[in-house]
């Protein structure tokens, strides 16, 4: 179909807009290595996106441009995920976050963390409260909480599937996405097939663990929003409730018709919730 001149002009303008909005991925020097990151957008308020323990920062691809329209947004691949090499010497995830923020010129921000990324956000908020404007914890997994027997059994089942290379069966896990999210499930499968290092990541063996956060949550004074997908596993619901109850003034919201990867299923809904929270 041939586009009219006005339509071509609008399309060209959109391309130029996004080209100016997003910056090419680059690397931040961190202890014993480097971390891939990218930024987009501008504004007085900044957001840092922290991915979970399975996918890398590409999981936020649909949320990214929506948030970048109003805020300066930073996302990065943790050690051994996406474009970031695995760690071979001891490191701390909180130190990596501080180094990436410094490299990107972000002195303080709202941290948006998914699952284990939410745990890193909480640890960072406890260690560097002056650098945290707020916390959005999506399906948080916080240090100090003990998994249930059912959660461990689920993990062992997934480990067997992943070790045998049966990714197709692994992504059928009923908690990561809602039952009808076939397109999103295929997308998760594609991301994992394209980034096998995400699942074979040895960085955890050399990561330095800090003190557990569970019993220190009351020390967090940054505004906090806790999100949990409607079909997520019970352990995550339990943690979300516990975090919301322990952090002063925290708010808990259930995101309908979504699982653990709620930002993949409903990126606009997720971006709207984050935008409203940050803009408050």
C-alpha cells in the first residue's frame, strides 16, 4: 500500500522521535566486569527497570516506550543475562545497580523490580535510601522469605524440564502467564531460546549475598507499590501481602488476568500503574 505524503511525514517524524528518545546500549564498568544498559526519555523523574531471574531486560520491551514518553528510564541486563557477561569473580547486585545508575547519570530514581529484581530493589533501598524515590515491586521475591514445599516441588519440576532442554513444556508453567496468553508464552519461549545464557547463568555462585531484607522492611520509607498478578503462585501472593503490610504506607494491587510476567501480558496497564505512581 502506498502511503500519502502526510502519512509518510508522520511516520518519519515518529521514527525520528523514537530515535532521539532511545540511546544505544552501552556498558558500565562494574566490579570485575561490565554491565550492558540503555536509557531513553528525559524529565525530572527517573525510573530504573530491574528484570526477574529468568528473562533479561528485553522483557520490558512493550513497557519501555510507554514509560519513556514521560520519564528518563534506565534498564540493564544483570550479570550473565542478555548482553551482560557472567561474573567470574565475587560481586554484589546492589553495587552493580549503583554503578549502572552512576554511569547513566541517574542520581535517584523509582526502582521497578520484577520478582528477584524486586528483591534487589528492596536491598538497594535499604542500603541507599537517598537514591530511591519509590519502589514498584512486581511479584516480589525478597531475601529472607522461605519457599513452601509446593514452590520447591514446582522449581524441581521446572529444573528437570530446563535441564532436558524442554523449554516448550517449561513455559507452560501456569503461574508465569494467564491461561489464554498464548502469544506472550511464545514470546517468553523465543526470548529463552535466543538467550540460553539466562538459564545457565553461573553468576549466582560468586554473588555476595547481603543481609536478609525480610525483617528490615519497616526501615523502608520510600513510597512503595506492590503488584501481584492474579494467577501468580501462592508464595508470591504471600510475600506481596507481607511486604505491603511491613513497609510503612505501602499499597498492594492485584493485576487482573495476568501472571508473574504481568508487564508482558498487559504492558499498558502496567505502564499506567507505574506512571500514576511515579507522577504522584
